[in-house]
C-alpha cells in the first residue's frame, strides 16, 4: 500500500508542476499507535485542489 500512496503523491505533484499551479501533495507519517484518518494530503491556494485521500486495499479473491 505504501507504494500506491507514494505513486499518488508523485502524480499529484507532477500535475501541479505541469499545470503550473501552486500546491503540493504529501504523505502523512504512519504509526501503529496513532489513529490516521487520511494517507495523503493535498494543499493548494486554489480550493479546487484542496483534498485528503484515504487509500484502502481490496482482496480480489
């Protein structure tokens, strides 16, 4: 799952660079002891790009 979160973060940051929009995406530090509600935060002065992403995995059996 960490690779997927890293890839999402990189792709969003590339989108900002490509569109020349001020903003950035970053992964939150993971800890087993603390509750974490989201995995990736995206921050921008433009409210259209302000969001939080929670990544889930699905077992395809």
